[in-house]
C-alpha cells in the first residue's frame, strides 16, 4: 500500500485567513481525493484531485473555497480559503490506483479556526 | 444520492465475544465495499475489503456481503479492548473510485 503524508498535522488559524494542506504519496497513484471529517461526523468527499487539470468537486463544495492542485502523480494540495469556525474539521487526503480498489489515507490535518 | 447507513452505537460487547457490525447501502450497482477502523483522533485504517457475495475472513475479522439485500457486515471474533474504535463502512463509486462513508459505529469492548 502507498504511504501518504500530510502537512501540517494540525493548525490553529484565524478566521478570514487561508491554509494550504499538502499531501505527498511515496509512489505514483492514479487517484487522489480530499475528504473532510467534521467533529463527531463521518467522512465527506470534497473533491477528486485530477493531475494537470481542475479538480472535480462534490455538491456543496466549490473551487473558490477549496482550491486544489495536483501537479503530478504523487503530490496534491488543498487550500481552505477565507476560513470561518465552521471549517474546523479534519481534512484527509486519500490515494489509490485505478487497477486496485483499496484506498488509503494520510494521517489527516486537524484544523481549528478561531 | 448514494447513502450508506450504519447504527451509530455504541455497541458494547464483553472481551472475548463476537462483535457484529452492520451496514446497508442504497446504490444497487455498487461493487466494492470496505471496512475502516478509526481510533479517536486518528485517520481511518483499512481493515477489510469485499467484492463478492459471501464471507471473507482475515484473522479475527470476517466481512459478509449480500448484494441482493444491499447489506454488508463485519464480525470481530474474540473481541479485545484494543478493538474499541469507530468502524466505518464505505462503498466505492465504481466510476470515480471515490468512497461514500457511513456515519460509523462506535464499538466498546469491555475488559
């Protein structure tokens, strides 16, 4: 399985600011995804990070709020823009191969907005 | 809207007992099903995957799939206090390879 590293592991941010989360995979993966886990909730898919093109966002998530980059097959970033306390969540990066169905997660980024 | 339903629990079992976790899903064409374990403050850890009807065993864990009933379950034999965690059922969208998660069942194994 791929090893997925996220940075930062946690952060406390002021409302109105932006935070960029990095996701690095130790091998090339076809698919990369970003999920959000709000306090006490399950995981919700934010978007699929597409290499070299715009991410595909799920209903309720927009590019202006959560811009995503994926310059190559091992790296992606998620930015949480103009943050409010409602954005306080754990953000998780996931990766997998097209030919293998199992998906693995990074350790997550715990974001608190004050 | 694809949905994955789980009982939130907590499910409390004594040490050494069998814990039975259940999950139903709404998308009849789903093909891939997963169980993740999540300890408090940690990210989800994949423990089982199942793709065909029937049972799949891995150590103390058995996943069961019934596509006709749109039902997936996870059995944990000889439950240990270290099994205490939230168990997330996930269904994969075959086209996009993204996962839809249930709300999770919190398992408590009593020593």
